[in-house]
């Protein structure tokens, strides 16, 4: 009996707007525990999705730091939004463990929902103060660790708002070197 090799999981690091990723099944919202509209990623996603997103998400709150929940995407061009609560750097410990848990829970939910692609922001690096280089290492290591066991997810995209953050994530991905199969790509915000 011959066994075929497992499908590759492609990992992309792109510059862009997380709320404008029409070619992925789900986008990840870096949420607060109450899943309310906030600043940064949560604000952009809620504005683009419309009020239906909050109405669906509110009964699922509160969400613990490091956990995630999934909803429909409403006005977004995706099928789902996966809301995760990242750690506040310097307050929520162990920060690396909680950030890894965010990525793990998002991928588990995406795989359970039979989604093929998911787009992540740089969770916790905005108002929660997580250093971008550390967040990149933790997030990418978690995705690479889980990738071989994913049944449906075949593409994971990290969508970074600035070109500098994209470079940091791309360097971290290149440093990991893996047998999973990855590619680093660049996309301008206007191209989605």
C-alpha cells in the first residue's frame, strides 16, 4: 500500500488590509474579550463587516485570552471571521504561550469548519504592545508546528499593515526553514 505525501500548507507574508482579503475563507480578528468594535484590526473588521458581526459575536463573549470563536463574515468578502483575544504584552503571562494558543485555536476552528485558507493579522502587536519580531517568531512557529496535522487548511496568510512588519514576518519565516512548504510573498494593500 502506498501513501501519498500530505498536501503542503503554503504560508504567505503580505502587506495589506486584513479586512480586504477576498480570496481567503476566513480572516482573524484580533479581538478584545467582549468582541466589541475596537481600534486597529478589530475596528477595521467590524467597520467592513457591518453591525451584524457584533450582533452574532456578542453572545459568544467573554472570550478568554488565548482562545478564539468563529462567526459568519457578514459584509466581508469571506465566509467566516475567527475572533481571538491576544495577550497584553507585559501583563498577560506567559505571553508567548497565550499568543501561540491564539494561533492554535484559530487554526483548529478553521480546520473544523473545513476552511482551506485563513488570514491572520499580527495578533497583539498594536495597542496590546507585543513586539513584532517576537510575535512573528511565536506565530509562525505555531503555524509550522500545526501545519502537518491540518486536514483542510492549505493556505495561511499573515497580512501586515506596514512594509516593515511584512519584512519582519518574512525574515522570521525564512529563518524557520521547514519541510512543510512555504512561500513568502508581497502584496500591496490595494490588491487585497
